[in-house]
C-alpha cells in the first residue's frame, strides 16, 4: 500500500477501503505489520476517526475491527483528557516521574546513534520523514525516560516537532504513560523484545538483559552524555488573504488541525486557514510538517491563508 503523506484525497479513501482489521490486529506490533499509515491525516483533520470507523463497521463485524476501533478511541480519550486538564497535560499529570537524572535528551538518541540498530534506524526515519512505527515510539520513549532516567517533557517536544502525526494531547500523554506519570507503571523493553518485533538479531547491547535486570539498570555510560534539544525555527508561509472580509460573507475559518477538503465547501463564501504564530512558537513544527500542512491546504478549493 502506498503510504506517501503527500498524496491526493482519493488515495486516502482507497487506503481506508484496503484496511484489513484482522491483519492489523495480529501484526500491528511488528515493524512490518499491516498498519494503516493514516494517523497524520487524522491529526490534521484531513480524515476523522468517526469517518474511518464507520467505513470499517460497514464492511466488517464490530468484533473483527474492535482493535482498530480501540486505537481510534485512544485518540479521542487523549483529546478529552486535554479538554478536561488543559495545560496540565504538559506537567506530570497523576504522579511525579522518578527517578529523573536529567531534563535533557541523551545525545546518543538525539544523534540517532544509541547503538541499537532498530532504534538508530527509527530515529533516522523520524528525522528524515516525520514518521515512526508506534512500537518503535514506545521503545524509544521507554529507553529515554526509564532506562536513561530523563524527564519526559523535552523528548516529547522533540517527537512533536518531527512527527507528521504529532498531536499535543496524544503525544504528551503517551510519553507520560510510558514514564509512569499517567499510568500505574512504567514501560520498558529489552533487546529480545525489540528483536522479536523488528525481525532483528542484535545482541550484546546495554539492554540485552532479562526484565528484572533491566528494571534495576542504571543509565548506561554510553548514553549518559546529554544534549539540550534546540529546534530549528519554524518558517511559516506568507499570508494570501488580501481582500477584506465583508459583513455578509459566510466564512469557513480553519486551523491546521482542520484540513478536510470538503468541510463547509458549499455552505461558505470563503475558506480561510488561520495560522497563529504564537501557538507555533510555543510548539514548533519541522519544515517537513509545514510542507505536509501546506500540501493538504492546497487541496482545499480557493483556500486563503492568514498568518
């Protein structure tokens, strides 16, 4: 299945039709599993969870697609948690993370060379393409937060900056779930787990241990050097809104999270995408993410941009 993020809307509808929830359920944890690659489009409102879920339910019994639907439901749960908690999601939500030896990322992970081949490759793909398999996200988060004893916030900001599907709610709360500040226990993974789900055979790494040994592991010396993460400034597009808005005009006012091509297409006189610089400054986005947003903005007929 073509998983390019810079495709056409009709391609996305074809992808949904090709989802096999049975294969998804049995293989989703493997890096070569039958995942949908739809999350960036859900994050930015090109597609929505109800739309995808309804297509699946129309084709399969509810029990058959229950695992896929539950993953869609997690997105809704994280959004509702953000609505309820507000900016508290950027703090340790249920209990403090402990132990924490640094607020900054291990340099080895930031530079995509912790020496675990699957992790190296996953971070490289994150930097280059803005994508990463969910299981690899969990491995990386667990290693950074719990093995290297790093506070989750800066690593979460690093992921959000790069990920095409970076969503402030699901990203922040997923990192908190891994770190144990939003869950009853921390998540850790050893080399055997990574090997199994990535079809690799690597041994003799710092985490080539049984779980009881791994739980007691101090941050390995090769991962102890820290490097504060500094994102490159986000370059925003120029405004294209030139004509004044008239009192009797019906305006469909969009954000970067609402890029569905057909939204209010026949019920508005003008479509305007509002990009608020202060929000982007607080939560920077990579050039790859801006490219993705503008690609889908161009799919909206007669869209005007106001920065």
